[in-house]
């Protein structure tokens, strides 16, 4: 075999390891079949675990890394000055709301160059610097901070993908009719950046850009704030805000997070199904190939017993090959699983939600470890078959 030509390495291998490597490359068909079967097993495992990572990242990254506000307040457009002043007094109380930023929100239909459309929320924060303390703008792949530009808009990644946009392109916003369809009234804005975001399609711009684009003063009827985590204080704050008569809704991120977590619990069952399927695949593939291997090599194994190989040495002689092929197949499966998981994530995504794009390192380790565990189970099952090989009967032959 080729390895024999690597003199320094080959000379240092023991006799049993030399035989192992020669047998692996001697039975090439078995090598290919085992690697493909184990790669499929590991790929299924990684797909299930990676899918769980991707869906959990919707909550963990969105509300753990990107978003640092926990309260959104919507004010009534027709509130009188007295009610608005009462609400302003509460909103400016830093003891209750350490950070609060007013913003203008507008729902429009975003359009791309190829005619694609998506419902989009336009957000124009009154204080861009403070707002970016509450909503961190960053590029997903590089992690670099994306500033809110004085010209153009920053759009979320899912929106950019749906519309086929990249920095430098123009995004068009169309007003909606009573049925929610795009009207002929449109506004074009250059795309200045694309940021990481997992829930909702957003376009962010400064108040000056908003006024130039849409020809109207920002209303600033939405407030993004960081409030206390105490449930009683939150309830009192919400009641006080509604009592002013100027506030329409008060929403907390905790409520959104809880509802999403309830919906995502079904993903755990998908992961269980994939793990069970992968275990079955690994067991069937390894069992059949190991069984064929032992049956075809019964006379060889019997000869080893006659020569004085102990049961432990015979087991190592056969199972060492299986372990090496399993490790090779698992490594190939990790690469295949990464590709398969990426396809599943993009295919399974729903509108207004982007799944995570990262498979955690722990998932790679778990997929690899479980593959080895399944292999160990097969080897335990096959040990009695090796022990039952009769050295005398196996060597009987008319030859």
C-alpha cells in the first residue's frame, strides 16, 4: 500500500497495525460502503443538532446579543397635549426607564430590482446613537458594527436576501392600499448596509433621511425602552402609562420570547427523530458490514486463533478496522452535515423569520461522539460471533 513507502512511519508501526492498514486498503469496496454509510449517519445527526442550534439562535441571539431593549410603547396619534405631557413625564423618569428612545415607525411594502416584495417596518430613531445602544447593528459574518448612515438606509439581512439587495443598491418603498397591496406611490432609498436580524424585516434610517424620502416630519410615536425586570414594577409602569390616555399599547420582549419558545418546542421532537434515524442507520450499516466482514474472513480469523491470538487480540484485529473507518466516515459526515443543514435551514425558513446560520462547536462534537457510541454498540453485539468461530471447523476445506 502507499503508506509502506513512507518509511519512517511504516517502520514504527507494530505488526498488528500494519495488517490493519493493509486490510483496510485491500477491501476497498467495504471501505467505501462503510465511509458512505457512517457519513450519512453523522450528517443526519449534525443536521438535527444544527437545526436545533439555528432555531434556538432566533431567540438567543436576537434577544440576547442584538436587542438590548425589553419594552416597546406605542402612543396614540390623536392624543391631546395634556395626555402626551403626562406620558412624557413617565417616559423621561430615568428611575423607571434608564434608557428610552423615541422613533417613527411606518409599515410599507419594500420592492427589489427583480420585482420581489416584502412587508417592511421602517424605523427612524430620534436619537440614533442611543438607539444603537438598544439595538446593536452588526454584520453577521464579520461581526463588525454597522453605523446608521446620514444618507440611505440600513436593512436587515433576510429582507436584503428576499429582495436581492446589497450595499449600494436602491430599495423602493411603496405605500399600501386598503387591501394591503402596493400602490403606485413609491420612494427610493440607497442601501447603506445590511445587518444581522432574525425576527421581522426592518429598514432603519435617520429622521433627516426619513423626512427627505417621504416628505413628512417624523411622528415619533413609538418608544423603545429598557425597563426593570421586576414584574410588579412593570405592571405598575404599564398601568401608569395607559392611565395617561396617550398610550395605545405596552409590550414586553419577555412575552414575545415565551411565545416563540413555546412554538419552537416541537423542534426538539424533530431532533429526536433525526437522532433515532441516524442511530438506526449506523447500526444497520455497521452490523451488516461487520457481519459480512467476519463471515468472509472466518478462515483467516480461525488461523489467527490457531496461531495463538487471544480473544482480545482477535477482537482488536477486526474491530480496529471498523473504528478507523468509522472515524474517517464521521469526519466526512461532519462536512456533509454542514452542507445538508445549511440547505434544510434555508428551505424551512418562514416569512419574517431568519434561522441562525451557525452550527455550534458542541453540535459537531456531539454528532461525532454519538457516531462512535453507535459503533461501540455494534462491536459489543458482534463480539459473540467472533468468539463462536471454530478454528478447526473453519479450516476444514476440500482444498
